[in-house]
């Protein structure tokens, strides 16, 4: 049963994202929205955790939230997919359940 995990807190300010990674199962999807979008940037202390998670999970970031924080898509970790709001809806529909990490 695939689950979509939605994270909205920065991994540099809260432990919410670490908790998500610890509970997400193989085949699950993780979507970074709002302040969590900064976690998608390559070269940070958090990048290695996401790269390891991508071995068996799909990772996404909301493009509009990257832009709102002055970040460009060319700075994100290779393999992380950007989605727009329609893509967010598709992810929700494509997964059996969702879990919001607040």
C-alpha cells in the first residue's frame, strides 16, 4: 500500500523531515512543500539523507515553493522531481493514503 508523505517543515529547523524518512516505506512517495522545499537543495547537510532515501522512495518538491524561497530547480538534488499544483493532485490520487508531517 503506497503512501504519499507530505512534509512542510524545513529539515534545518525541525526534526519532522527526519521522522518522515524514518517511517516512510519502500515504494512510498515524499513531497516537500512550503519550507520543506529547501531540503531539496544539493550540497547541504541534509542532502545525503535524501539521496539515501531515493534508493527506494520517490521524492518530489513543489516547484512554486522553491520559487517562493528564491531557489531554482537547477540547484536541487539529481533525481528529485519537481511538480506543480496539478502534479500535487496527481500524487494524491496515485497513492492509496497520505500522511502530512507537521
